[in-house]
């Protein structure tokens, strides 16, 4: 990371705060992470205990419906630990949620688009909060947000979700949207899918978008980075290695976790559009972000890494100063890509 900072590829972001506020925020984040680890382990134990495949898929479908409606999320979001804890309360005591809805219908081909792929362990649909994040980033560069549509694992393992995203992206191009006015983005496992989509687009000889915004990207499905070990066993991350391995196994099917088409950490990035990465140095996927920057730099792809000193994975999902700062930075980067494309 120091080498990337010296070359002005990586930048530590964050305003100075008082030690008391910083300590309180860190304590809250680590508490959220510990509860999330317990919660995810409980979910996995319950899932593997269902011996009937049809019953397991029916159970998963109920989780998907609750996720899409905003009644449940796999990670804390919005107000953090209180929101997540409310999932364990009786339904009548849960706080009301408002589902975010993206603008639908005809789109002006002259208006920039933000094509966003939400993370969810490859198995869950976007939450209302993820849709709201996409809307907020898009609004920052006068674009319209479009959620990337794809089938979900485990029923539809790799490469089906990636093919779906390619087809969706190309359908937008076919509607008259210039690739130079489309910015793509994704968080966590959504970033995995997005990078794989770019690999597939390159293989098809299809036009690339103006740039890619990645938030806490997961790029190595083999999880060889040291941060998977150090953060997976600490309270700095909401995930354990076995949690991530469970999701990766269901997504990959029979595909090896080192296949460059499925696991972007092993892909060559020549011909990729500019990349911006936002992440936390405490994230379990932090080494993936560093490696991605090194891959892009080696391939002469413009790349920038903005990182925060926060124990939160995908910190943009919270309503915090750091989240607002990240969203504003991302929108500014996207606007620069769009403007430079207009000048060409």
C-alpha cells in the first residue's frame, strides 16, 4: 500500500475526529461485526441442516423476498446494529422500512447511466438501501441508476449471472446509450460479478463503459490474501473465511476459484476502463483491493484506491459522514470519466 501511495494510486481518506468519537465509532462497528458473524454462522448452520433441496430453496426464496422488501438484510445497514437487531424482534415491533424504487420506463439516451451490481453473496437480490446508494451516486453526476439484473446462485451458478449482466449492459447500448456515458459499479460480491462482466465483454469484443466504481470489492474467490486470515478471525470484519467460502462454493459450482473468468484476481486487465476502488483497510477483502490496483497498474489501466480507517465492510451502506464522503467522491470520479468521454 505504501508503494501505491507513493505513486499516487492509493489515498487515505478521512477527516480528523476527536479520539473519543473515533473510539466510540470503532467500538460500535466492531460490535456490529461480531453480531454479524454470529448471525451469518447461524444462517449457514440452519441452511445446511435442511436436508431436502426443495425445502432449502423455498427457505432461501423467503429470505430473498424479505431482502428485496427491506424487511431483512444479510448485513447491518442504515442505522447499523440497531437495524440488524430488529430482524430478531417480533414483526409487530420492527421499525417501518421504506423501499427505494429506481426510476423506471423510457430513458433519455443522452443522459449518463450508472449500471450498478449489488452484493449479496451471489444469492440475494439488492436491498432498498443498495438501490438508494446507486441512486445517490448517480444523482451526483446527473445520471440515472440502473440495477444490473442477473439470476442468483445456487440455482444459477457461474457463468450464468455474468452472462446475464453482459446481456443487460449490451441491451442498454442497443437502446442507444453510448458506452462512454455509462459508468458501472458494484459492491462486495457484486464487484466480483461486475469485473467478471468486463472480462466477458472484452472477450466478446464489446465496447467498454466509461469507468468502474468498486466498493469493498471481492476479487479472489480462492481467498489467498493475508487479510482473509487476519481480519476473518478479528472483530474488524463482519465475515469469516468459512462464510465467504460457503457463498463462493455455491456460486462457483464446478468452476475452480482460481478461474480468471470467475475470480478477477487471476485475470489480466488489459483493455479495461478506468477503475476506482473504495474500501476500508480493516476489511477482509482489503488485500483484494490492493492486488486489483496492482493488476490494473501493470495493465496500464488508470486506477485509484480511496481507503478509510474503518472496521466496516462496504461502509457506504450506513448513513454516516464517511458514507456520504465516499458517495460524493465516487460521483465526482464518475463525472470526470463522463466529461472526459464527451471531450473525445
